């Protein structure tokens, strides 16, 4: 035990050390890794075009050069057009000088307005509190000589004034470091992209060789998955940003702002930079509108247009489109943007989503990196029944009911019980036996589940409970099925769920409370039950189950008996063999299977639409029998 825990701790420390070293290397060597990351991502976009030209009998080298050249020319042309148009916008600003001056003067508060008078009074009160209001203003003293006499005009001062020569500081090379870094990144990106396009099969084979022959399938699937997700992300991002720019262009045109096409293209390009791109795209037309239009109305309209459009795009369109097709959660996209910006600056902000997609794909296919998918992926790793049980442990009845209601929207009741309530009950029973739950928590869980079962039964069947009290509501033509709990109140809750799943149509199912064996036999005889289902949750008390089965079988040979051991019961086959005694005993592990088995045994057709739903739509596993 100690050795295994120590090994796990050392393994976690080793993974943590590797992660810290990897982050440090990414930060220190960003001049190399940033253009390499850009090159790989651009290669994902351009590789299909290169392949298309290759299929047209064009050599790969020439195809890669041609595609890369066209890509650079397109980007350069778009950038130059936007830059030149923005220069034209800046040159047109002096023509609106009078409007700009009027707006600046309007910003100064008028002294005769109510707001201006209020501000003046507040300033005066502040001066009085600080003691400056009563201090008379004194003129600056004239210069005196050493004998405290005034100097005559034109006299030479005793100490001449020192005049400092102000000169412009010369340019230094370190001031151009940012420009050189940007040019170096652009040049390295172009070179890396060319070689990735030229030798993509060789790079793929090298990566597979480094991972080992045993991981061939995993690495191939991961590479295909990453390629598909990143290409889909870029295509979706281009579509969303183009639609965003088109809406901005139409809005600027309707408002009457000059150069609407420029501002639409600028908005589309700036949205490729998450979170900080759209404020810049909104600031440029807003500033121009202040100079062009009289008043503030149209400027406020422009701000509202960008604000509303960004809210809809960022909170509704992108999370549903990007998250659904890239496998990232909305929170993961935000955290990834912050992390990669901290490591690589604004460039990391642009690359944050594609790089995080690669990490999530690695976590999906490599077991040791599964925590990446858990933290960043969009699929919840906690099953619904665990969420339900966790809310019961926290004694949050409201949220537990919401989870159950959500699960019951598109599923039959029996299937909901199988997937949510039965596993939660089994887990609570296991925790109780291991003394991990106190009695108050156990009572709360059992009482809450009982209330939920009764509420579902009342809503679905118009009954207040699924026990013996409901037997009068059915006519004598129905076939009576009695659900008997094997052990305790937990088994009784399972029997209530089973009775509710079976009840309806030609079957009247009712649950018996926990009682001695003789009383169970008397109740079965009194109710004229044609079939008895012994219901239990693991761990099943084999001795009591054996006594129940033997006694029922001895009392009535015509009585049909079915055993239900609910949930994932790996010992169901062993239990069946132990109880068999040379005859076949059907054992089911799901309520949906029990519904199908009971109707098949009693020779009853498909049920109508009731609380149990339609078992014909469920997948029934083969029943376990013992001979």
C-alpha cells in the first residue's frame, strides 16, 4: 500500500516537474516556438491546396511556393488596403475641425448649469475643509539681493542663470528591438511553413517513430483528430468573423459613417484576436463619428451596435459553434487565452484556441494526459447519477430534483431510474456499509428519494404511492405483480421504482414493504399475485433471498418468480447458480429488462403510454439464468 502510494506521488511529482520545465522552455524560447506554432497552424490551412495542385501534376516544391506566395500576397494586400484606408480616414479628420472643437467645448461643464454649480460648491467646500479658502493669495516676491534691497532694472545678477542645452536623444538599437522581433517572427513563420508543407509526411513519420511502434494507432488517430478539429475551427472562425464584419459594414452604412467597408473589414480582422480585438475595432469608427456627426446620438448608436453584437457573438454564437466543434468548454477558452498570453504575449492570445485544441486531443487519446480533457474539454466527466448523489450528500434537495427532472425529459421513467436513482442508491448503500455516512445523511437520502418516487408516480399515474393502497384503483381484469424487497428500506425503494415502471395497462404492480417472510406470503395470497419479483440492491443477502425464493416456490408451484439484482451486479451469475437447485431462475439487473421480461413471461403485449414509457424502445440485455 505504502509502496504504491509513494510511486503514485513520485509519478505526479515527475509530471509536475515536466510541466514546469515545458512552460519555462516555451517562455524562454518563444522566439523559436511562436513562428513554429504559426507555421504548423498555417500548414493545416494550406495543405489541402498544396495537395490539390499536386494532383494536377505540379511538383510539391513549386506547389508549396505558389500557395505560400499567394497566401502572403493576399494577407499583405488586405493589410495594405486597410492601412491606406485608415490613413485616408486620419487625413480627413482636419476637415471636421470645427465639429471636433465644438465637441471638446461641450465637454467642459458650463458654470451656469445645475451640475456645474453643484461641482463648484463641492470644490468650495473642499477648500474650506482643507483651510485653503481663507488664505489670501499673495503675489510672488520680487528678487532681493544679499542686503535685502531691490535690484534695479537691468542690473546684472550676482549668480548668472545656468542654461541647459536640450538636445534630442539619439536613436538606439534596442529601441528597434520590437520591430526586429516582429520581422524575425514573420520571416521564420514563412520559412517554417514552407518546410512543413514540403516535408509534412516526413515530419509525421518522425513523430510516429518517436512515439514508438506500440502507439502507432493512438498517434495516428490523435493527429487526424487534431487536424480535423483545427481546420474546422479556422473555417468556423472565418465564417463567424466574416458575418460579424458584414453586419458592422451594414450598420455603418445605415448610420451614415464614411468608409463602411473599411470598418467592416477591420472588425472582421480584429476579431481574430480574442477579447481585445473588438474594442479596437469599435474605437476607430466611434472616434471618427465624433468628428463627422453633430451631436452624440450616432456615436452612441455605433457603440451600442458593437456592444450588442459582441454580446450575442461571444456569449451565444461562439460557445455553441466553437465549443461544439472543437471540444473546448467556454471557461477553458478563457483560461487558455490568459495562459498563452502570459507565456507569449499578444501572439499567444491569437494562438490560444488552436494550441488548446491540440492539448485536449492529446488528452483524449493518451491516457496519462486525460486530465487535460477533464479540465479543458466540453464533455462533463461526471455521470449524471454521480451529480445526483453528490447533491443528495450535500442535502440539496432542490438541485437533485432538477437533475432528475432534466434526465426525465427525454427518457422513460424506468430508464431514468436505471441510470440515475439505482446507481445513487447503490452508492449510498456501499458508503453506509463502509461507515462513511452518518445516520442523518442516510435518512435524508432515503426520504428524499422516496418523495421523488412518489411525486413521479403521482404526476405520471395520478397516484400518491406505489404500494398496496393503490390496488383498489385497478379492476379485477389486470394481472397483479408483487414487488418484494429482499433486505431493507433501500431495497424497498428499488421495489417502488420497479412497481412504478411495471404498473399500467393490463398489469397492476405494487410494492410490498419490508416485512417477515410469512407476512409476504400472506400478502401475495391475499392480493392474488400472479408473479412475484424479489428486488434487491448489491450486496444482496443471499441467505434471506434464498429463504424467500425457496418458501415462495414451495408454497405455490404456479407462482412465477423473477429475481432483480439492480445496478452493475457482477455477482448476479453466482447468485443465480447458488439459488438454482437444478432449475432455471431468471435474474435481471435493469428495470427496463424487468419490464420486458415480465410482459414476455405473462404473455402481455406492448404497453400503452404510461409512466413506464415504452419498453420496446429500450435495449434489453440477455437475462442471466442458471440451470
